[in-house]
């Protein structure tokens, strides 16, 4: 075909970001190869390469829209396979500072499912693309470049676990996209090639969380809605409990700055009773546990500022968590990866291979910046989190508190607020006159009873 950007693209990593990257590359390259160290076939359980796979994962409504666009039928098919389609506002009990947000039917829906299930489904759709192949159980040991190191022309791979037994094989490529996640080796490879160190921003939050799966017992009084208890400065513990495929519930409890939930069942249950509202603990007491709690630690949110580099080799890009890995309690990682796939697609549709500096600049502006800034704003509300609280940040904290207070009484404000949380609208939408007036109207009153 004459409309291809290139002959061969290689994607490093078969997680969600890598799969979405492969999907958009398949429209622009004659061949796409996805390399991963794990065995992937028919895997619906957590895999070694995704150690956080057992924990709760949220696909925000905006992410669901993008997956529907890239994989038509995504919503109906995943629901038919057991995933839960939920109204983001009406089918959840959202709690902020101990107050439950008001509910009313919204225009936002989300597919609730476990991370392994979502990855399995998306991988299956990508595997049906005739020009995409998967190279499983292989490690990427380095980049192959031109003699002047100005262009990446492939990657060196070898069977996983056989570093000393076989010589690496070179996969030649017109474009290599690193989607290996937070542990990306690209910064190391760049320095080995003589490029400057990649600037990094780090936000230390000391997050720890633990997850347990449950099944509802007959006669349970739980209404099946998702439970969200958001940690606050006053109560830096939170939890999420939602129904997923297999008629199961996944419950993740979390704490920041070293205040982590235990993994012994009694300690985990005790942690749940300490939350700002009793709903989650009540659910756990009434449900049948299916496994023991499993812990995960996330000490630092990390952003690699590739957009600040003056020099970068042609033929190489980075995507997903390799660029920015967010505080996972905001459940925005998969959706930001989907937004990043759209950024890559826009560049590919120009008819030439993406230029790294322009791609990273647009990726930062369109996909990463809004979530990174909102995350840091929220994290700085906790006194123990290091960082400067400028006047702008302090004013934003005060206004968000008013929004949350109003959202407990006003379904319109609640819908507007969750639209921002769900990446359907930008933070500026909360300052529109219609919402601002409602927020100010409720500023002086008590929380009042939540509706819905």
C-alpha cells in the first residue's frame, strides 16, 4: 500500500498502553510487532509483568469513549462477557470528606472490570488485526541505531531468561515505541547513546494499598453500587469497591504517607472500619471473601519530561506510564494512555513518521498536563506531602472544598464535579457561571442529606 508511513513499527510492552499504541500504528505501518517478556495467550489472570494487576483499576468514561472509537463494539462486547456498565454518578456512592455526593442519572457511563480482563479483551481485538504480531517471552536488551546515533533503526531482543544462552536478535524498525511502563529503560539507553539525562518530576506520596475480592452473599442488603471513599487531609485513608466481571466485587483500601492497610484479613477489616463512612466495612462484613488481601506500594508519582529535551533520536517514542505514572487512586492511568494513543494517531495521520519533539510536546499538553496538575493539586491538600502551596493552589483547595460541599446537596454540581474527575471536562468547567452560582449558593449551608 502506498499510504503507509513506514514498513515496520515495533512496540515494546503489551500492557494497555502498548496495545492501544499497536492499534493506531496498525493503520499507518505495513507491519507492527509487539514485544513482551510475558506469555500472553488466553491470560485473564494477573500476569507477572503487571504486578499491580490485582488491584482495582478504573477506566474513566473518557477512556471508554476512546476504546469504543478504536474498537467499535467495545462496550457491548465487554458487558456481554461479564463487565459491568455503570452510570458514573447514579450507580456509585461517592464520598468526599465523609459527605456523599448527590445523585441523578448522568450522561456518563463506564465499563467496570478487572485490569486483566480489560487487557485480555483489548489484546484479543489487536490480535485480529492482520498486520500485527506478538513476540512473547522476549526481553528487549537495547536499541539499534545508525552509526551517528541520531536514529533508532531497531531493537535487540532475546528469549526471556536466556541472557547468557543466546545472542540478541535485531528487529529492524522504522519506528520503535517504548510502552514498557514506569520501569522504562529509555532514559538509560539515551544516556548510553550520549543524549542528555531526561528531566524528571517526582511527587512523593508514600501510597500503599491492598485489594481483596468478594462475592455477595444471598440476601445481602448491599445495593450493588460502587462505593468510593476518597481520602482527605482530615482522614488520609480511602477505599473503592466495585462489581466486576464474574459477578465479583473488587475492594481496594489505601492510605498515604506510610499509613498502609494491613494484608492480614483481620487487620484489613479493621482498616476498613476506620474509614470516614461505614459503608465499605459493612459491605465487607456481609460479603464472602474470595482471597486474601494483596498489597502494592506506590511511593512516588513520576513524570519524565521528554518534551523538555533539545535532542532526541529519530525513530523512537515513549508512551503511557513510561512518560508519566500517576497516583493510582485517581484511576486515570489507562485513560491518559488512551488519550496518548489519540495524540500518536493525529501525528501519524499527517502522513509521515512522528517527530519526537512535536509528539512529546502535544502528548504533554493534550494528555498528561491536565491530569498531572490536578493530581498534584489534590496531593498537596495533604499536609505531609512535600511541595509549595502557592496562593493559587490554596485558593484552588478552598474552592474544591466548596464544590464538594455543594455536590452533596446539588445533583447538577455533583455531575459537573464527576465530569472533571472522569476526564470528560476540564477543571475550568467548574468555574462556569452556572456551576459557580450553585456552589456559592450552598457555601454557607450544612452538608444536608444526599439525594439518590
